[in-house]
């Protein structure tokens, strides 16, 4: 008896289920309701570009921080809880957590294609979301997590801290070693921007995103309290200087009231209020 061949529809359904399983650990818990799930899965399967906002975070002088730890296991526990809490908060607020990089992490926010007016609204909203989240996470690290690292350190450099690089553009979700990860220009750009963020607490955006935030700082983004300055800073690719946009906020992440009312207020608490996020309630930043 000759076995029946799977139809193209059946094959596509199996591929969607496989990709959905791979996405689950990175995605917001409600991603299938928040996004047009089938369309997104097909874009991943077919290798199509996806409009995304990418956040690259780097813990400055993390190697020194590790070497100066009184107890390495405590250093590891603090780092684990911070990354786990960030992962939980980003996903609950609609972002996607890509991976821990050893001294930081990559995360991204997706904007699906739509009619021009709807797409523009989503783009503007997501640009504000990533900038707001960057401010919250900078505050979380310096107000809570750094205190735990300090209590476990023999010496603490003034250069220790969290910096952020932001970029936006068409990226791709690809399978590498049985995991889905993001690649493409906004990933390269966000990593370049976090390198340009030379000091702790700095948030630096690339031109495409930075110019939009700068144009709206006294308008649509006024409630964020963000000020955006255009600067030139040397980078590896542009040693003579590259145009970047430095973000500063009138209030830190603990005081800033999110402009998106109830839903975003709850998501903000998910990022900032990290109590028992990993079941380690004895750490100070709980």
C-alpha cells in the first residue's frame, strides 16, 4: 500500500506548529491574540522581513563586576534574577525576549504590516513603548539590582551600569541551533548604538528611530518626558564619528507614569515590580 503524501496545506500547518513552539519561549503570553498569528508564522517560515524595534542592553564592566564578587554563586544568582525578571516584564508588556548575551540581552517589538494609517499608529506607539521600557529597565538596574551587586563586591567601579542601544527596521527571525533568533540591520544597529553609549545609564538610538522620537518629543511623546539630542560619536565602523540620538528622561522609570492608561500601567508594573519573578524572594531588588 502506497503511503499518502501530505498536502501542501498539511505541510504548512505542521511548519506553523513547529515555528509556534519555537516562538513560545520568546513571545508575549498573549501573542496569538495580540498579533495576526498565522501571518506572522508564515513570514518566519518564508523568510520575509518583519518590521521590528530592537533593544540591545549591555552591563558595563560586567567582567570586572564578576571578578570583584565576594561569592561567585551570589553574583550568578543576582544576574539570573535580573535577566529572568527583564524577560518576564518585556514579554508581559508585549515585547519579545530574544536572548541573554552573557553581559546583557537582546529584545524586540514587532509591528505587522497594515493600512497606512493603522501602521503609522502602531509604529508611533511601539517607538514610544521601546523608549519607555528602556527607561524603566535602566532605573530598575541602577536603583535595585546594582545595590545587590554592591553588597557582594569587594570593589565597585564607577563604570558599572546598564546601557541601551535602540534601532528599528526590517529584521528576520531565523532558526539557529534549534532556536529562533533575530538577525538583520536593526540588530546590527542596536548593538552598534549600545557600543556608542559610552557611559552607564545612557540610551542611544540610531537615526531611523531617533529622528522619529526627536520629532515627537514635544508632541506625541511628550508624556514620556523624553529629550532627544542629535550627536556624533565614534564607532568601530565610523571612527570619525557617526550620527546618534541620545535619549534622556525628565523622570526615572520608577516615577514616570505611562501614557497608555490601564493596560500599559499593568505592563509597566510587570517590568518594575519583580517580586518573586524567579522564586528568589530574598534578593534585595525583590
